[in-house]
C-alpha cells in the first residue's frame, strides 16, 4: 500500500501535521479559520521543523486553493486588503524613526519583526496586541497559541504600502510594553552591568544588548537621552536579546552614577584617553562588581559622566586606530571583564 499522502494530488510532509479546510467556514470573508494539531514528536515543534513546512498554497488542493487544516483548536486569520485599514494602524510608517519613537512609548507598544524575535518576546512574557503576516507565510504561526489576539494577513504589496518597507521576514507583531523596573531594583540583582550615556543609534543599542546577553553581563542602565531599546531596529539587531536583559533608566543623570557606586559597583569609564588604565590590567576587586560606562559614538562620554566614575579604562589599540565602534568596544570590554568567570 502506498504511504498516506503519497498520491499525485498531495504534498508529503513529516508526520504530525495535516491540512484540511474547516467545515462550513467560507474563505475570504471576515476571517479564515486555520487549525493545527500538534504531534507528539518534539522534533515537529522545533524552529528547524517549521522552516521546512510547505508554504500556504503548497498544501493538498493545489496552488492558490485554501489550506486544508485539521486541528483541535482554531486560529482566526483576518485578511487585510487595504493598507489604510485601521486594524493595522500599529504597523503604519515603520520606517519613520522620528514618528515611531515619539508614538510607540507613550502608547505602550513596540513592534517585533521576524519569527525568532516574535517568539522570544512571547517567551519573555510580553503580551501580543496583534500579528501581521505575509499571506503566504501564515503557517509560521501554526504552533502559537494566539488566544484572542488577532492575526492579520496581507499580500506583500499591502504590507509594503502599510509599513513603508518590504517585509521580507514575512512576520510582524505588535506587543504591549511592560513597566520598567527601578534602577535600584536592577542593581540589586546584578553582579556586572553596562551603563550607557547618550547612545541614540538603534543599531548600536541592539548590538550592545546582544553582546551583553552573550558575554555574561546582567543588566543595562540607560541615561535619559539613550535610544529606545524596544524600537524595531534595536530589537531586530539584538535578535530579541533585549527581552532577556533587564534594563532601566538611570536618573537623574549623571548624579545617579553615585547610586551605582553606593550599590557596591566600581564604575569603569571607557575612554581612548592616553592616561587611561588598559582594561586588562584591572585588579580582581575592580572587576568583581563592575559597571562599564560607555558613551555615544564619536562624542564619547561627557566630562560630567567621566567625573562620576571610579576608574578610566581603555582598550589598547594598534596600527594607529584610536577607537572602536561603541558596540564593538562594549563587546570587547565585557569579554575582558568576564574572561575569568566559570564557564
């Protein structure tokens, strides 16, 4: 007997997932029902498995036919055909940095781009407001318990006109922000922190959070003029690690550096100044509870911030290079401070 699903009209897929249309539910109206049945095989739930699942349209029934899904829960997919549809207002003009940075924090939301980032936000406990996906890639959300959160689907043309860019990752989500902890709370739970002054480039900020997560630093403290860590580009560059690292605003600035020292940290001001201590020469006491103070790209730390530090430190340079990008310098310094940590 031929294996199930091997007939000429079907597309074979690993065991555990099957597709068929929901009974009595017409397609193309207010929403489309998608349902999913999970396999007992853990391999079917992994990201690598999901990457191999056939796109919508490749399921049994032929190209362009509605996906046929068998499941024991139902996920409503709401088609969007108008880029000005108010239901996707959260996603408008995502490339307008000034507009988004002024609008998102006061409204208590942020946008996650890409399936990996979306899943990390969910694991970190951020409540989803909505999902917006390429209509050809709705299967990427197949295993998510979306609950009552609306899932909107649109063509790439509609997505691009709504957001302002080609959504090549195919998945966006709008999340509710969580209240920020107080700086004192973050410091109390940390052994090593990074403190940022005026770092207002979202790419650098995201890269710093990723380095902090990878290299054993416990938290990030931000001066009031730093960029928003939950801005879409920061989140994307961090690969969602911004959700894993506690952070807080450090105010008033720079006087609150005194609170960092009072909490038992040694504030290490990173500077290319020739009289700074090479970072590899710090003693064990200076490394034990270090607060690495980093300044903005180009300008570096202000004089007031430098005056609030305990030790000025430098990464020694060669071949006449005077400094590194702030994200690269943060990564090098975090590695050096933690190089003797237990594996």
